C-alpha cells in the first residue's frame, strides 16, 4: 500500500504542471555541486554545460526519464555536456537499481536533500539545464528538454 501511495504521489507531482520548482531557478547561478558520486564522477563541472536532474528509484516518471537522459548524454557528451542525476536515497539501493536500469551518466547522492531544498524542488523528476557559466537557463520535467535548448549551450 505504501509503495502504491508513494508512486501515486510521485506521479501527481511529476507531471509538467507540478514539476516546476516553487523558486523559479532560471537565472540562478549554481555553486559547486557538493554531492557524493555513486557512478561516473565527472572530471570537471565548472565551465561545462550540464543537466542536473533530481530523481528517485521509487518514482515511475523518473524511471521513464532515464532512457531519455541516457540518449541525451550519449548524443552530447563528446561536445562537453555533463549529466548528473541526484537522489537522496541510500547508495546501496541506487547501485542495486542501476544493475536493473542502466544509467550512462553521472549518478550522485545528496543524503540530506540539501540541493533539492536549496532549489525548492517540489516534485520529481526535475531537471535544471545549466550553461558554461553555471547559470540555470531552463528547468522542468526532463522529458520536455529539447535538443535546441541543449545545442544553444554547446
């Protein structure tokens, strides 16, 4: 019952109308990303265009976004795009999940959900598109992120 309620809650919050944060982060500059990397720690994030996505293993829309983000990463990684999926879940749970659902991009843990709180994230999945200067230029549901938005940054 709890899993069903969690999934229903996630589905409700993750629709595009609810996926936008309450803070309106476009125009905000990211500080250094202080998270624990579980997989593929990027060599560098400063000066790189990035997608930072907030997600969880128990969230069906988050799971549905993973193949899309894998494709985006494969398509643009050689042009310098960094993709980081951030979750507040336990790293052992996330590692087990990634054995079932491959994630080609960087995966990180923010145990206290400090980043989600800092950006006022109200629902997941929620992505931030960040330019080379660290400024957030787009935010919303990762499935709504278009190639033209990414290509502007590269």
